[in-house]
C-alpha cells in the first residue's frame, strides 16, 4: 500500500490523509500536531494577558516588551534548529525542543515580578522554532508536485493552534478560576496544561516518526557520513550568502511576522478599543487563527498549481499577488470602527496573510535543496524578526501611535515588502531542472496509477 504513493526516491507524490501506515503520512500528521501544540505553549498566555498585567502590576508597554522578547528568542532558535536539522535530523531535534520547551511553559506561573515573567517568556519563545522543523520534515517526505501543499497544510494546521489557543485558554482559565477561586492562581495553573501536552508530544514524536522516508540519519550510512563531514556548516554558509534567502527572510517577516503580531495583540486590542470582555475578545481573536484550517493550504496548493503550469516563476508571481493583497487588507482592517466590520476585515486579512505564508514555503524547497534546513531556518527566523520589528509600532510610549494607526502603517510596510518578491529569481538552468523533475515525477505518478490496471499477456 505504501509503495503506491511513493516515487523512486521514496518521497510521497500525493497526500493521502487517511494513510497512517506510511512514514510520510505519519510524519505529516505528527508534525502539524506537534506545531499545533507548540502554539498552546507559545501563545497560551496571550488571551490572559489582561489578567496577567493586572496581577503582576505591570504596564501595557511592558507586556508588549515581553511579547517582543518571546518572539525575538525564536529568531535565534530558528537559525539554530535549521542547522541542527541538517546535522542530526528533524526527529531528534523536534523531540528535544518539545521536551525542553515544556519546562518554561509549566513554570511561568512561578513568576512574581516583571523581570521573572520576561525571562520566562524568553525561554518559552524558543518553542516557536518548531515551525522550521515542521517545514523541513515535510519537505524531505514529499515530492515537488505536492511539497508546497504539504508544507502549507502542516504549517497551516499547526498555526491553527494560534486561533484555538485564543478560544480555549480563556475556558481553561475559567475552570482554574472556579476551582482555585483566585485570578492570581488561575492563570498560573492554566499554563500547566499546555506544558504537559508538549512533554507527552515529545515522546510520541520520537516513537512514531523517522528522519527521512528511507529511515533515521543514524540508520543511513550516507547521512552519517554527511553529518560527520562538517558539510552542514558549509551548506549553512552557502545559504547565508544567497540574496534570495534574505529576500524570502523579509517576505516571511511581512506575512508570518505580521500574523504573530496580530496573534499577540488581537485579544488586548479588542478588549481595550472595543470594550469587550476577556472571553468575547478571545473568541473573536481566535477567528484570525482559525482561517489556518484552509487558507495556508490554499496558498501552497496554488503555488504548486502555478508551479506546474508556469515553473518556478509561477510560484514567485503568486507569492507577490498574495502578499500585496495582504497588505491592502491590513490597511482596511485598521480603519474599521465597528464590531461587524472589524470581524469581517479580520477574516479577509487572515485569509491573505496565511495564503502568503503557504506561497512562501512553496518556493523555499527549490532555493537550495542541499541546504534545505539552513534556508528554512533563515526564512523562518525572518518571520520572528519581522514580528519583533513590527511590535515597536505598538509601543505607544515610543511612537505616540494608537494601535489602529500602528496596524495601518504595518499594512503599508507589507505592501512595500511585496515588491521584494521579484528579487527571488531562478536561473534558466534551475528552471529547466525543476521542469524536468516535474515531468519525470508526473510520468512516474501516471505509470504508478496505470500499473494495477495492466493485464498480463
């Protein structure tokens, strides 16, 4: 059964959602689920920040600073885990990230001051590096004809955790409040739940995934030779020197970075500017993340579609369209002043931002296949770097801006960044190689589909 969905390189050529026997599809499901749970740890505090702010006696600007630190720490971790995936493989890398990341999530409730809370959020931010491993692991499991869709779907369903977190954690908080009878204790105990889930997921990931379709790095001689040769350092340097990687770094900062900003700000924005209670603000903010259920996958699917019909250039042009529209949608969102219009514009913006993310990682696997982990790490880090830079717009003491104006300026920045997409170019040789690979792949898929129907002479 497994071989029917494989190419000669053992990469899956289609996404069979209900096939749990193949290592490709097991990895597909476990990698998005792991990323999904990481969002509970990473952003579990977001819908409770109003309570945390009052309990610790800190200011909104200090909350913004903790958000920035949580996101900034992810930048360095994404660079590190990208290199680590190339060196020791995604399975061990993800396992350790999940297990170690669960610790600060469960212990953040011990914070009694702004400084302690800041340090805890810095360590929690490392969990955000999970995205790079998710994209790397999916990329090595799926063939070029579906890799954009696979990457976008695992990332999108994982990102769905951001929206679900906004909606679920207020109820976890409410349950803790009912049991302990104190807001001071409730938010602290509420964070134990996502930390425990991360710990369990670490052991599940180790048990049921493999590094590649052929097996773990430790089981494949050439992989062992590769990891011991120091080659991972060389390919990382190659990625650092490629201007296209840095263009994608900026682009991903303008889409995923903006998503992180909205994820961390939405509930507080609705509570402060639209006088909503905690549960209502969390539910509406959660709608933003829920679009990940289909929007990011759609962005990757369209990337694959344009890639089949127009080559690598088609993928790049689609990325420009989605990112440009995202910027315009964010500007419109910033101008809305009623609850119905703010919800409608939020949903439209959410669709475009997540399609842009899917479109970005439908391009990434083709930039440098030998340095896939490094490229994924650098581009992924761009998302967090963009979030940190963008969050300065929301520090009122620094800019003097109200949050609606901050969102508007951010939207215009996204529009400007969209034009850097045209710096992502591929040589005629790379275009021909990609075209040839796609033709051979499609021929292989067609042959596989027809072979069971052949009747022996």
